[in-house]
C-alpha cells in the first residue's frame, strides 16, 4: 500500500491527486468549497486532467470533473479546455462520434473566445483524416485552413496538421496532397524541437511509423 501524502504536501497538491478514493473526493470537495470562487473552475479542471493522465481506470471520474466545469463555469477560461479534454477522454474510450461532438463544441467556443485556445481543431481534423470519416472531410479541411495558418513550433503539430491535410486531400483526389505529405514527413524526420532548453519536446518519434508509410506513398505520387 502506497503512503498517503500528508501535511503541507497534501495542502499544496489537493487538486492534483493521482487517486480518487472516497476519502480523496470528500477532501477535494471540502477544500474546493473553501476556495475563492474565481479559482474553483481551474482547480476542478486540473484535478480532472490529473486523473485523466493517471490511467484509464479514472476516465469516468475525469469526465465527471470536466462536466462539473462545463455545467457550472461556462464563463471561465477553463470552459473550452474542459470541453476539449472531455473529447479526449471520449476518444480514448472509443466513442468517436461523441468525441467529435465535444471537439466541435470546443471549437465553437474558441471562435467566441479567441484568447482561449486548445488543440480541438487539430484533434478533430486528425481524427477525421486517420479514420477516413469522409462525411466530415470538408469540415476538417476548413478547420485546418481556419486555425492552422500560423507558424507552428513543434514538429508533432506540423506533422499532424499536414498529415491530416495530405490524407484528406489524397482521399478526395487533390494534387496538393503530395506536397502536404512531404511537409509532414519532413517534420517527422526532425530530431530536435528547436527549443534551446527542451530539444526533445514535441518530436514525432516512431509511434507513427505506419502513418509515415502511407504519407510516403502519397508524397511519391506526384
């Protein structure tokens, strides 16, 4: 049995718990009730995000916390983040349609509140492209045009952006697909991120080897 965090450490980390027992939940909600109103949405969101990363056994709990933010704090900066994070959880559970619905809700909120941004637009397009959801191709390409024109810092973002574009363009017979595929492959080849102090953050790595094979075929079909 792992030791419980106590004292000042628990006080500092009360909204970053890696487990969610009844005792944890009771203590969390009691502390939240004493927190300042304008901080509560952030605390609930961070706790949901922490549980989301702690393992699939906490997925339902994480969704419940995101729902708490969505239902009660629609005017907070964490609202759109909760929508996007819930979509991630739904996607991890295999519910593609529900995930797309919540990505779309996050995107709509980003248009209303541009100062709060998430990767919902890219996650939506990536999901559509990699799953071959042809009825959403036009929407996905529109999102890439709307949100993807700024210079992207991380190779993984460039890879997903242009990889999504290449897969969709190839599927509908557009000749621009080859150039987009090559841009994605160039990003996948990068071994440093470009960040001086964090050169390995945001790299593509080997997890997309199968997709790179598909993109290579598209790139060669000039």
